[in-house]
C-alpha cells in the first residue's frame, strides 16, 4: 500500500489550480465516510427494529417543536464551525494577510 | 475495516462511477459536440480539436479527476481493495488450495524474468501491479467484478459472450489462453470444452495460483496453468487449434505485440485460429479523445499505441490469413450504434494460420 510504495511520484493534475485536485480528494474521502456511516446507521436500525427495541415509525416521525428546540443549539454550533472559515477571520490575534519570504 | 464498511464504500464508489459513465459522460459528449460545432466542421473533428475545445471546461476537469480518483479509491483508498485484502492476508492465503502439485494443474517458474514494461507501471492503478504481492490475484479478481459496471448480474458477462462467439466458429481440441490472469477468460473454455486440452499462461504467479485454485474447486481436469511469457512459451510448434487472449494486447508495447503474434503463429497448428479480444476499433474522434484520456488516467501506457496500430497489416505481415477485426458487443444492453454511456471499444481480432504454413 501507500506506506510501502516506492519513491513518491506527483499525482496527475486535472484542475488549473492543483489545490482543487487535492481538496477534491479530501471531499470524496469524506463523502465515502458519510455513506459508510449512513449504511451502518440503517443496518443498526434494521437490527433494532427486528428485535423490537426500536419503533421505526417513532424514529422517522417529524421531530416535535421541543425536540427541535433542544437540538437547535448544537445545530447552530455545527453550522458555525462549518461556515466560519469562509469569513477568513483570525481566531488568535497576530499578523494578517498573505506573506512571502522571497 | 469490517466487511459491511468495505462493501458500502465500494458500492458508493461504483454508484459514483455509474453516474460518471452515464449522465456525466453524456453531458460531456453534448458539450463537446456543441463546442466543436462553433469551431470546426464536424467532418474534421480530431482528438486535438476536441481537446482544444473542452480541456479547459470545468465539466471535463471533474470528469477526468473522477475517472482517475474513483479508481484510486477503489484500489488504494481507506476502503480500497488493497487494504481490505491486506487485513485478511493470512486467511486468504491459507484458504488457497495447496494440492496443486499433485494435480499437475499449476506450474510456477520462479526464475522467469518479468519484462520491464510489466514491472514499470502499476497497471489500472493496482498498487504493486497484479504480480508483486501474493494476494494480488485476489485483489484483482474482486476488482474485476466491476470492470463493466453496466452489465447486470443476471446477464452473460463479457468472457462468456466472447467464448460463445469463438466456439460458434470453431471446435478446438487444444486451446492456449495467453495472459489468462486469474483464469476468468479461461474458465468458459474449460467448462464448454470438457474433452479438450486447455493451457493457460500468464506472467503473474499470484493470479495463476488463484486460477488453478478455482479450476481445482470446479474439478476441471482439462486445464493447466503455467507461468510463462506469452511471447516466449515452452510449447511445441504447431500444437494448438486455437490461441486466444482477452484484454492482453493493450497492456503490451507494440514491439511485444509483434512478439506475441509471432509466438501465436509458431504454436498454432496449420489451419488453426487466433482470436484476441481487446480495445481497438474506436468509432469517432470524441470517443478516441475519451479513450486516450482513460489510458493516461488509468495507468495504461500502451492502450493508445494499440489503438493507433494498423493491426490488420501487422497480423498479415506475420503470415496470417483471413484477418477479421470487428467491434464486439460486451453486454446485451449495449447498442453498438449508440453513444449513451462510456464504454471500452471492445474489438475481436482474429486470423488463421494457413494450411501448409511452416512455423
Ligand atoms: C487485463 S489482464 C486480463 C486477464 C484475463 N485474460 C481476463 O480476461 O480476465 C491482462 C493479463 O495479461 C498478463 N500479461 C501481460 N503481459 C504478459 C505476457 N507477456 N505474457 C503473459 N501474460 C502477460 C497480465 O499478468 C494480466 O494477468
């Protein structure tokens, strides 16, 4: 596998900016993980329904207002963590902008 | 990784590949046709004119990226075929039948030198190639189950269809399968010709071990697997009625293809038939553009040179007659005249060694 492979060779490039090639790799890896997880959750549901521990109807029903309110704080934090990097702002004060040591 | 996670991830990648080979392919084809119309007369469309029009389009860039990286993830990703089989290495190897010698079904030549074209590239992005690791045959077998993803499970696969075609035209008593891999191309001949003698050769010991194991499990007594270079075998001259190969020519540099044809000629009996299944007749410039791109992206350096060879002239120059080169329909669902999904340019190349020819 990768660890044992010979000398490193540069990957092929398809986008004008090679950073996009790499970020696509991370994106597809996450998409795969997401699908694996989804599959696992569904399998778990099937198991629990089959032994009678879980009522699938109860799980699939629209959440009540109080349940949504309960999860709202967590949801907001999730969205913030996801989207805050787009603002391009510092978390810890220091030098700003792009720099070069050329 | 457990089996469920592996299968879920591989299924996800296969679904992505299916979207890529249908919707994405068609969108790219339409975009290319539209862009080309603005630039050149359709009559003079070439690989270069298509490249000129479309290579900078984001759609093409995503298309190309996905072709390379879906295959990379299939083999080498976290849920890839290589790590999955690697984790199960000991069990897999101990499950391989050990009774080969007694059965005279397998002959491994540990001193065989592997050619540089073969060891220099990890073909179709299989890390380490199909030869360097003892479990490579099993990795390749699992991967090959989805080589033609649009063929349904209930349909005859490409090897069965090819065997139908070949045996529809001849009834050989001696058969040589050149570059048999893990035996997928050999099996239909073994099954359908119980009274014939079938030899199969390949460079890859791990693939041959799996081929022999599968044959032993089905109690086939009419086949032998040997580790040999198909271009330089130990068989006597004039010893086969049929010499065949499946998906081998495109892995060989043009000079090696010549050597393979020479060897096929030598070992064929006069009047015997040679039939290869490979990727050759590309119907138009767009599909040529896509095919050459596939070759580059999938680590297949000799695919384009094969597609550019004048095979008919080459085969005739080796002494063969009745040369036929015909597009091949690899699945019931494929319409050779349609272009609604990505596919390999499957082609049958066949020729006869004339009666009375000296080897
Ligand atoms: C794509 S695989 C096809 C295997 C098999 N024919 C099938 O259809 O499943 C190509 C095979 O050709 C073998 N090969 C490449 N060069 C060869 C050579 N010079 N002599 C024998 N086998 C060779 C490889 O090891 C590999 O197993």
